[in-house]
C-alpha cells in the first residue's frame, strides 16, 4: 500500500504517526516535509474533500497568528489560500493512502486508512 504523510519533524504527533507508518508491513511511504515543500491550494482542497473535512477543521491556531489574522472566521477559500501561502497554518500530520485521507490527531487515527 502506498502512503504519503505531510510531515513536520518538529511535531511529536507527526513523528509518532510517521513511526506507525514505518512500522506497518507493506507500506510504501512517501514523506513530504510540507514546511519545505508547501501544499498547493488544489492539493489542500483534494485532501480536505477526501478526508471529509473543511479547511477550518484543519486550521492550526496554536502556535500561529491565524486567529489574529481572522482566519478562524474566514471563508473556506480564504483559509485555503492562507494555508497555501503559509503551510504552518495546516494542522498536522495529514496522511493519504489508497483507503483515504485522515488528519491524524491523535496519531492512532492513521490506522483507519491502513
């Protein structure tokens, strides 16, 4: 099974999710450090659609100025545009497999798509 994790190595939950993926037999893993290689707006929309969530559900408020910038109450399009411009606004980690997409908080959520 192919799996892609949008990973932040500074995040404990992201590291734990990555470890689950690495320890799962048969997983062909791609790791994208999204702070170095940001998401496109189209990729964010696809991930959120496939995960069954809205951009607001994946908006990282803690440790960012997203709330001060009014993103908490912004439109989906404005949130996605802000996330594409500043990937730190995206909660992490997001994992995509053939079985679906999940925002893996807590990390055990990843098991739903393995």
